[in-house]
């Protein structure tokens, strides 16, 4: 038996007999003796919490292989104890809640209310983890995954985490949608809520009344998807196929919105076009156009989402346009096709998958967006804001929120399914292993003109928006009083020198520190889990791999608001009671952002010749050593990408966290949204500027810390060719 | 453990040949490999004797690379037994087998120098860095790359990269060395030289080598024995000469060298030989257990002679359809009563112009073989 197995057996015992089984009661600071033994599962079990005692059985079973490691029956003992232990912990955890029995059957049988227990703590978590790992060790010993404990344990851990933090919350939300207030199964109530007129009504077609919120959402999504795709294509064509002088600027502009908190654009639009906005004021003074509230509603949300999501379409499409092999266009030209004909019959059809991709991404992003509709929506309600107000508003109707969440989830999953079904089967390979020489076709005149005419005004508009963001923090009040001031920054970030040292008295410091802490914690976790998953998906073969892949990518398709609702529904009660902690924020970010780590990991790994791993294996290195010495050094670009992405997303996300923040763990974004709602625009803008600067610094720091990957002389071409190839002498 | 001590003792004794491990045999016993419903290798058994170079030859998709990867432990057999040096390794992972591999793409670690690449094997086995590098330097000088150890793999030419890959595979002195199409990334001229180098190295170090290729000429040139695979099974095993001169079936006849497959009639058997009639000609060939009646024959392109002028009685007359001049040889496409023929003629001659009638004769001692059971 390996030392690792023995170590996990010991940890399992520590979790059960030493560490406190339940989460801390934060009101009372525990003494050391309580912390160490007094509240462990074993002691509590002996003192009357009898439901904890059965867990002793699998732990005792583990002693058998620990004392007599003869090997023959090792696998069977480990697997058996692991399964039994996990089952016992799950059963007792889910059948006994804060208020006694949780299931009606148990209530009827044993009488109410029955025993009570709180949420699991460190001890329970450690014991459960060790049961899981030992189960995986047992399976490896039985020959799973070529007997590789590292691989089986990784699969086990990732699967368990996905079940707990993705599938469990989603199934809770489903259960909540189908139940009434007291948790009984009530399908008729569900149907009544689901078919509600406020969701599916079509009154806007026939009269002046408003349409259902589902139609609003769909309509906005399709508009935004069309707009972002068209603009993104125009930018991509200009960036790749013309000799436009400010291409560098386009690149910068494509990065900016990624590090901009999503609602900041909406905020800038208010400062520009709102009733007291800068442009509104000018229009009123110069042309006598009355100030109005037109920006609040569909136009405002539409414009702000266009601004926010066009860069995503641009990034998707620029890859597609660059990927089209010039030889195909040259072939078309040598067959006497004019450049316009070539563009329409060759270039455009080859871009079809990219266009569809950009369209669906725009659609999904628009559906999931929460900040802009919240800030600018006015009377135009969409699903994401409606969900929020169903939970926090006067109604406090979680069942309704769950129903709305299911509709929203249905839309996004439907979009992803469409994308998969439509694009999955078609082959549009344009980059082949053979070197393409050839010069991309210059754009036909009318296409170039159209691109310039859409892109340049839009680019100027974006620049104006960012100028507003930059200026807004430093003047007293945009649109009314342009006196330069540092007041906003001082209110937010004042630091005073007190007798005991520095005192961070600014109102924003609290949320700022919390945000940085959560982001800094979640970024490495996200990268680690994401890349580990990518490694398992690309480099290992095991049964159930498709389901595994689906599970890891599912959380990407779930809109943030839905995640937020599902997390408060799932984690507010035992056995996993973690709402209000920083931990739930970290886990929320990890599983929302993990798919990007997975994707970038898969992309990079599939460029790395698999025979590198195999060479390492045949030279006697095990999979963990191979991972450490061969895979990780070559994965550096993916590490940087997923670290940066998860850090930035953790700093800028609003939708999910707005449900999960507490006074102790307030996040920067939710604080800013609060300031916007209170009308303190200057403070909000100033804080946003600080966030953008912090993120830029963090990106540079991550790049510096992880470093470049060294590939020798030909590193410039390393991203296109398999890394282990040759050249002729 | 065993392997580790062998490695470190080797590091101490340096280059001395006395500490070399003996080359081991490789044996497959009814090995099958399935991927879902696809059977990649179907009930294959063979034995590679110690110190031999055996080639796995076949068209792409025949299961030869899967077979090689099963020797390495990169694929696990679905059924059957694999033995290396009489030890059952069927369920051992690649890291636990005393086998090294040279990959088709060389698989040199791009983030390590040449020296680090070659020293990787011993260093992950726990050999101290200095000893590992000494072992690496020794192997690098063996393949003639001393002085290039500081370079990164991408700064080497294709042939040099190939030699680094060989040095890296040799550094642990494995019982068995595997080559997966090692020449496919080299140009034609270099290919000939490198394959000779590999053969020389194998013989001087007395290594057991399994070598995968789809190039029959390469296989004929380097192998002690060849295993021809087709459709996941072994079609024939034998020395290069046996395969060329006594193909077991139509597939092998066609795959090893070019062959004209002709129909003939076996007239009668006489001791080890049989008289076979092809068209009007009568040949005497080893009978290879074929019975009287219609038979098929593999006739090598260079076993057919062409003669301008009138055909003697009982001979075959053909018409030249196409003639290609290739320097050392001339290739003809012929139309004849026994079917269309592909003929290669060596030696300096004037090409016979297309449309000319020629008399066709066979030279049995140069490669006409009865194909049993076809």
C-alpha cells in the first residue's frame, strides 16, 4: 500500500475524531479544546448524536488494509469502505436538518421533530474527502485508468466538486420550482406560475400594454446578437484585410470592455444621455431638444450591451477571418472570379461557423447580462432582473424566481444546443498542416466601405464612452458641474493616519479588500481545477467521459442570476450551509469561470503533441511527474489565460454575487451598483476606474509571475504547428 | 527497484560494456485490442528473439502502431498476454516496463535543452543530476552529437533531432527499443543513411528492436524478420527474403515489392516442384502444397523478360502500352493474353516504343511464386 493511501486513512480519522464535525457557531469563539477534540464527530456521537456513530464502521474497515497491507484484498477493502462512508455521510446529512427530520416519511415513522443538526464543518468535509480519495485509490488498484491513482483521484475530486457545486444547486432550483412554499410537490402551481401572463403575454402586439418578460428577453437577445455580430465582423475585416492605420487601437479597444465591469457602460450612457447627461445638456442648450428619459428602457439596454459584447464577437471573428486560408481565395481568383464574387461565394460561407458562434455568444451574453438591465432597464423588464426582484423585492417569492430561472436556463441551453447541433457536424477546416503561402485578398470596395462606415462611428462612440468613464470620476457632477475634484476618490478611498497606524476610512475599502481577496483566492483555484479537467479530458480515456465534459461545461451555460438563486436555495440549509461566507463566493466564481480554464487548457493541450507525454511515460515518469515536468511548463499560456480571466471575472461579476454578498463580504461591483441606485454616479465611476486600473496591474503581475514558455528559436510559430516537429536539415 | 539499481550502477561504471543488460525477447500470446466495437489488433501472437530487429509492416490502419504501443504499455491489451524477457508485463504501465520508444514526431520536449531531454529518463528515476547528465553525454557521443547538448531541439536539423530522440531512448539501456516510423519526417536521401545508422547501432549494441513502418523497402533493408500485418491480423512472418520470394497470400505478394498476379494451371507435381502453365509458357516452380488445377502466381516485375521480334512457338506475345525511362531502369506497361503486365528492365537499353509487339518470357529463379490457397 502506498504512503498516500495510508495518509488519507489517517486524515479520515482526524476529520472524524479530532476536528469539529459541524460548522462553527460564529457568535461564540471556540476555545482550543473545543476546536481540537471536544466537538469532533466521535465525541458528539458518543454524547448523543447517535447518527454520527455508523460512520465509525467504514473507518474501522480502513484499519484492516492499514494494518495488514498484503495487497490481495486491498482494493476491495478500500472501495467498500469509501462507498459505505460516503453513503453514510450523505444519508445522515440529508435526512436530518436544522429543524429535525427533513423527509415526511421519517417524520411519520419516528415522530416529529426528531434530532437536529447544523451544517457540516471542517471535520465532516475532511472525512468525506478522504473517503472519496480512498475510494479512488481502491478503484485504481482494481485497474481503472491503467491503475493510475493520480488520474482516478483527480477524476473523483472534479466529479464530486461538480456534483456539489453545479448539479446539486441546479436540481435544488428545479425542485423549488415544482414545489410550493412548504416544499411539497405541486405541479399545478408550477404550471400556473410558468404560464403566467407576465411572462408570456403578447399584449404589446395588440395594444399599448407591455409584452411578457420572456419575449422581452428573447427580443433583446436577438437584437444584440445581430448587432454584435455585424459590428464584430466589420472590425475583424478591417483589422485583418485592410491597411487601416489604427489597427493597434482596435486591439486595445477589444480588450477594454473585458476589464470593464459590465454595468459601467450603462452608467456612462446615463451620464451621457440621461436627463442630466452631458450630451442631453448640450442638445438642450444648443438646439432646444428637451431632456427626456429615452435612454431608460430597450434603447439604453440595447446600446450598452452592444458596446459591452461587440469585442467578444470581434475576438471570435478575427480568429475565423485569419483562419481562412488565402490559397482558397487565390484559387477562386484564378478561376476568374471577381473579388466581390470571391468574397460572397468563398470567404463569407467559410466564415459561417464563426458568424454563428459570434451570434450565439452575443445572444447568450445578452440573456445572462444583469448589470445593464438593472441600471438602464427602466420599465423594460428582462428575465435576469425579474429573477433578482423576485428574490430580493417585496414579493420574496423564491418559487417564482426558480420558475423564471428555469425559463432563462432553457433559453441559454437551447442556444448552446443549437450551436452544437448545427455546427458540430459540419467541417470547415481551413487551417491545414501544410504551409499556406499566399496573400489574403483585399476587401472588395463596397465591403470595405460598409465596414468603415459601421466600425469607425462605433469606435468613436466607444472612445467617448471611455472618456466619460475617465473624466467622470474627476469632476463634481457630469452634465451639470464640471469643476475638477478628487472628492469622489477621497470619499471612497480615504486613508487617515491615526495613532495606531493607517486607518482606511474610505467607504469603499471594505468591499475593495473583500473583492481582491476573493478574486485572488478564486483565480488560482479556477485555473487549477480547469486545467486539471482539461488534462483529464484530452489526455486520459475513461468511461463516462462525455458526461464528464458536459458537466464541466454546464456551468458556463447557466446565467449568473440563475447561479445566484440556486446557490442561496441550495446552500442556505444543512448539510452544506455556507451562505454568508467568503467561501461560497469563491466557489461560485470557481465554477462559473472554470469552463474558460477548461477550454483554454484543451486548446493548448491539443496543440501539444501527445507523444510528448508518452515519451515521458516510457522514460519511467509517472503521470504526476509528467504533468509537473512536461505538461505544466508547456501550458503556461493557458495558465495565464485562465488566471487572468478568472481574476477579472471575479472582480467584475455582478449577477451571481449580488445574491450572495453580505455585510462582511460585500463585493466592489455590488457596492457600485448600490451607489448607482442611490444616484451617486461620481463615486461609482471613480470606483470603477480604480477597479480597471487594479485589474490592469493584476494582469501584468500574472503575466510576470507565470512567465513565458520557452520553446527555443521557433517559438513564434509554436502555436500553429505541433510542437515536436522537425525541419529538414 | 531492480531497474533503479541497474541504472545507478551503470552510472558509476560509465561506458564499460560489462554492465549492459542482456537484450530481452518480446512475446505476444493471443493479444487482442478493442476500442469499443472496433478491433484494432485481433488475436495476434508472435515472438521477437533477443537481439533481433523485427519490423511490423503493413498499410495504415492495419494495427501495427497499436501493436507497438502495446509493447510500450501506452495501450493496454484487451485480451491475451504480453511478455518481455519472459516476464508478464500485460498489466504493467508504461513507466514500469523496461522499454523505450522513438516516436514518429521524435517527441522532444521543446522546453528543455538537448542535454536535459536525454537526461530526463535517469533524472525522473531519481539518479543524481550530475550522473544523469554524464549518462546523457555518453549516449549523445554515441549518436555523434557531442557539442550540441546546450542547444534547444528546435535549433537542430531533422536528422539531428532524430538522433537526440534515439539517444534519449537509449539512455536507460532498455531491454527493448521501439521505433514508430522513425524515418517518415526525413527526406529521401537522409532516410537511407539514418536507417543504416539505426541498423548499425542495433547490431553493435545487440538490442532487441521492434520497428514500425509502412515502407516495404525500408523494412526489407533493416530487418532480421518482418511481421506483415493486414486488417488487425498477422498476414505473414518471415525473413525479408522469405516474404519476397514465398509470399503467403495475395496481400503479402502485392504489398512486399510489386507483383503481377497471374492465373495459371498447375499441371502436375514432381518432388518439390510443380509444372505450371501460364498462357503458352510452362514453368517449373516449387509447388508449395498447391494442388493440380487453376492457381494464382505472383510474378515480380523484374522476373519478366521482353524480346523484340517474333515470338517462339508456345511463348506469349504482348504489346507495349507505355514505357517510362527512369535512369537505372525502364518500366513498361504491357497488354498480353494473360492480362496486363508491369515490367521493370534494368541495364542500359533503348526503350521499346509503345505499340511494339514483344515476346514475353519468365525467369522463375528471379521471383515467380505460386500462392497457396489463392
